[in-house]
C-alpha cells in the first residue's frame, strides 16, 4: 500500500514538473514573439499629411496700461490750498484740478522788482497728478529678440487677461521699440527683449462712470465657426492688470502640413563613404513615411508653424502616412527601411 502511494506521488510530481516547464516556455515564447507574437517592427503612431491653415504666433506677457497718460507738475513752487479731484475721478477739458497759493509767485515777482523777501521757496517740477484716458487701454509686453523680427505694426493680436479667464479680446500692434531691454547682462541667463504695445480694440471701460457717453453697453460677439452671437459686457480694465498676447505675425492657407513632432533630425554623415566629410555632422530635417509597414526617411524643408502643425514644402503628397510618435522611437531609434507597426493613427481633419 505504501509502495503504491509513493508511486502516485512520483507521478504527480513528474506531471507538475512537466506543466511548470511548459508554462515557463510559454512565457518565454510570448515575450520573444515565438508564441502569439505581433508582427516584428517598431510600434509607432502615424498621422496623415493634409492641407491646413497655419498662423505663426508670437506670445508674450505684459501689463495693461492707458494708451495716453500725462503727468502734471507745476512750473512754479507753491502750497496746494485747494484740491478738487480724488484718485479715480474722471475729468474733462477745462476742469480746474487744484489751486496753488499765489504768495510764492508774488514773492518771485517782488524779487524781480528788487524787493527783499524773507522765507524759503519750494522747488518747482514735482509731480502732483497723473491723468489718463481710461477708455482706451493697451497692453505693454516685452518680446524676445528671436521673435521680434516677425512682429510688425498692425499685426492682429489675441489678448487674454488674467482677470477675465475664458474671455479673449482683440488687439492690434501699434508700436515696436528699437531700443532693447537686457536682463542678466554678461551671464549665461542673459535675455534681450524689445517693448511692444498692443492697442485693445474690444469694447472696454465704457459708460458714464468711465467718462463716456451713455451708449451701447454690450458688444455682439460671434463665436468662432458658428452662427451663434452673444452679448459681451464691456470689460473693466485697470492699469497694471496682467495680460498675455498672441500676435498673429503670418498666416498661410491650404498648405501641406504635418504635426510638429513628426519632423525630426538625422545625421546624414553616418554611413557616408566620403572620407573628406569624416567626423563632421550633416544634420537634416526629415520625416518618416510609412508604406507597406516600412518606414522611409524623407528629407523635408519646412516653413512657418503654429503650436500644433508645421508647413512642409512640396516633398510629400496629401494623405501620405507619416510617423508622428512616440517621441523616443521617432527621435532616436527609427531609421530608413525599419519595419513598423501602427499602434494609433491621428485624425486627419484639416483646420
């Protein structure tokens, strides 16, 4: 009886060992692609070449300020005896703002006539008031030296004000400075920027409380790509508010374009048999076109870009399938003639 039990145990141990070996082989086979493996090749994402409208954007952040601002300082010294305005009041042409005691002015006249005057005279030229046109505001921004060459007067700008999230405003470039502002001079973090002013065209700061006439108190705005029209209440901008502007510097319509990430760099000197070019990089912009599961390297020339797409000059055809991801495979691994497996294809809708 004991012998039979021992024999059964050996049989079960043998079966368990065989099953364990098969399980291990199955795991190894699946991992290496022997069993249930996918088609060999790099797993990539692709997009289609298509015609789109591309607008080159220059973005900068700054602050809102009145377009016209004046500083008032007296020509003569004297004591202010009457002040008729407070901060935030609106004034009109001909309004009396303050009065200065005429004693010191009279004393000056007496000195000119040779009379002796005892006492002290305050210095003239001290700033007393700032007067600004609040119904016409602008955004003052600093644009990096790499982008300023693209900005021109009368360029359209989209403005986003932190105090009005989700409510874009429209502006226009009115002034571009020729003098630069440099920060971190002489350091590795040196930044050179140029002041640019953008006039806010969207309705703002209207109404009697802002010195205007009782007129239209709202602005009809048509939603983009829609027939829906909504009434937008004019914004109440104050000097110093933070704003971000997107200046539309150039727009091209119906041009062949690909996603930004689809364009990468490759060194054409690798594998070059020309000994005179040995040791020198030959970096060129390329995309990888997919045909029958094979990636073909295509050298491209590029034009303007926005935040998503870039214009490629006629080297591709509409509806060509190109590799657009993932970043590691596209930027470092993929080479001409490599086999690929399409994991996901992005939408092809033009915009």
